[in-house]
C-alpha cells in the first residue's frame, strides 16, 4: 500500500515540476520556479509522511491488541507408560543411538568424504586471484594468481589462456596448465566456437551427437571441453579453454561451466579496466593528432633526464623542428592538409632517432626531440638526418602532393645551457634563426653566441 502512495506522490511531484517547466520565464523567473518546485516537494512530502505515520500507528494498535488478548491454556501431555518399558521399546533388530555412534564408519563413507573434501572450493587461491582483480594489481601478478587457481579449481583438467598479441588476427598462449597438451600455442579466433557465439561453449565428446565445436582442440578431443570468451566493455580480449577426460564424481558439467563463467567474467572485466586505464594514460601524455608525446610529458621528461645527466655528468641534446611548408600548404590546400602533414611527420619521426630519444609535439607547428646522452656532434648528426629524410618525402594528398623541408634548432647541455629552461630557450632561439635564414637548415646554438 505504501508503494502505491509513493508512486502517487512521485507522479504528483513530477506534475509540479513539469508545470513549473512549461510556465514561460516572462511569467515566472527561473529562481521562482526553483522555489516553487522545492515548496511543492516539501508539501507533498509532509502529506506522504502524515498518511504513512497514521497507517503505521493503526498497525501497531492492532498488534498490541493481539498481544494483550488472553491466550488459551495449553494442555500438557504426560506419558503414562512406565519408564522401564521405554528402554525395551525398540523394534527387533534395531539398535539405540548410543550404540550406533559407537559403530565404525564404513570405508565407502570415508572414501566419499575424502572425495568431497578434495574437490572443495580452493578459497585461498581464489582470494589471491580476487584481491588482485579488486585492487587492480599489475597484469603479471593477476596472471600468476590465476595460474595457481585454475589447477585447484579444475582438478585433473588441462587448459590454456589465450589473448591477443600484437595483432588482432591470432591469439597467443599466455600460459597452460594440467598434464596434457590440448591446443596449439597460437590459434585463430575463428577456430574457437566461443569466439563466434560470444558465449561459453561446452563440448561433451562422449556424446554421439557431437559435431563441429572448437577445432583448435584437435590434440585431445575426448572427455569434456569448455571454452569461454574473455570479454569486457564490449571488447574481446582472449579465450579461456580447458579439457578433462572425466569429471569428478561429485561435480557436473553445469557446475564446471558456472566456475569457468565466474573466472572468465572476472578476468575479462579486469583486462577491460586495465585496457581503459592504459588508453587514458596514453591520451594524457600523447598528442591526439600525431601520436607523439605532448608538451607536458616533454617538460616532465626533460627535467627527469637533466637530473640524471647532472648526476652522471653526461650531456643531453635537444632539437626543435619546424616544417617550412606550413604557410604554403595552409594557403593552398587548407588546414586539413596541414594536419595530414603533421600526422605523416609524427608517424615517421620516431624511425629517424634512437629508441631512448623522446619525440614530442612541442606546440601547434613545432616538434621537439630530446636526446639523452647525446653530445653536440651526435645531436647535430641526428638533426641533419631528420632534416634530410623529411625533405625527401612525397606524400599523396587528394590530387596533390604534400612535401616540406625542415628548419631545425639545436642546443646541448652543458655546452649551451645549465638547466631545462635555458636549454629550451636556446633551442627555440636557434630554430628562429634557422627559419629567418631561409629554412631547410640546422642551426646550432653556437651561432647565437657568434
């Protein structure tokens, strides 16, 4: 009954809100509308509270009347059989409870109890796996916990965890467990029926009606096999597959399917969360257009590298890079062509430097490369290579071609600067000199001193 009253109150409140919304602002200001809605809710709430309080009071009164009502006397039955007769009242061949408890437990019962204990749920291993997921522990730590849990959760079974590697066209083995090899180290997603159906697939090879199923389980197509997709947030990350020749006597296929479902679902959500966190981190340090590191990450990295350089007394070079053709491309082909040029440069720039160098997008039109451990000669050589390689590019764009030369400013610490701020300032000043000198050149900070 209270639910009905609550729904009635909610409908009345919404009607008041709608009425306040449709009234023109010329008639009632926004502030007055908020005051009206608040007053309307307060009045309806008071009415609802009053009605419910009266109903509760009536129920309490009825309950008190029942409690205070005189109860009929209960007749107590007393056995009239003599006590000595009850001792010998068992049927022929029966024994008393005390004698039954003294009897030894049959071997079959002991064996059944041992089997039940053996297939009990492994709480310790499960808690380790669960805590790793809930606390968002590193991937390797969760994988280790999962690798310990599965053999205890699925006794005598063999299994494989597959996940995508560098490409989305094949699944690679992360780990395997159990006594038997049931599948290859890499499989195609289409080889597993769970990938095609998006659900857990149970295959009972002892059934004569079995046909098709997971073709990647060709190493041991016997007993019962279960494959489950590793999914989360509408993305597919891998497959958990296992096979057992014979299920334990105390467990069923449905129970194993439920256990596989719990593991696959929990792990899938964990992987999805890890993937989402990694994407967020990448977006927070990467430039959206070029894929290079952004200015904030560049400044943090430069401070970190300079600290290490000072500690180890090693040099650090920096190159500021400007595409000379930006104004011409902007005028002739528009801003979209300039963005396409930036994207192309962002894809190619990392291939012209070392793996430890840090390529960044410093501003809208300027790239920056931090070169830890590079002295003046090494920094100049890499800057010249970047300039030369980019000047050879011919990028198809619509019916035209995108091409550009580069102006590059180079500075090195401690030759030209003693801290991050002065190093960036010196490199920017060198870049400006390269641009003002006609572009398509590398200017060293030495020219500023001259």
